[in-house]
């Protein structure tokens, strides 16, 4: 099971998700594909989701806001934080901090 909270309005395949809503992967009966690759516009909510988010690697978090609904959207609990700018090392915050760091030198991220 991987469960995510959307930080911005998103289309995944043909399904629309409002910012602030949660969705899980199809392997547990959810509406997201079982092989869902999480974009930066989601906040991973459980261990499988955090692991998948970490595997994707550092991404710049987009604006956290709702556009087409009145669902309040709070900032993400798990996001990439720059640890060492000189070598391009990032680490997840929150539940993902224990997974370690990722070096993304040369990928164009600040």
C-alpha cells in the first residue's frame, strides 16, 4: 500500500485529484496505478509511499495550493532538503530522514 496527499491539483492518467485529497495505489484497491511514480506534487503518507518518493530522488516541490476546490492544503511533511550545496546532497525530511542522503550533483538542482 502506498498512500499520498496531493499538494496541488493533478491529473494522473485520466483521473483528476484535487489538492488536499488523498489517494492510494491500485494494489490495495486505490485509484492510483500500482506502479505509480510519485511526482513532487504529493506528500507521501506511509512507509511504501516514502520509499517510492525517495527512490525517485530530489525534486523541487511545486506551489502548495488548491485551485479548483475549497479543500485546505497544508505544507508537506516529507520533502527534499538541501544538506550540502557544494556536492549537491539532499535528504528527505520527516519520515524519510532515516533513508539517508542522495547526491544529485550535475542534475541542475540548486
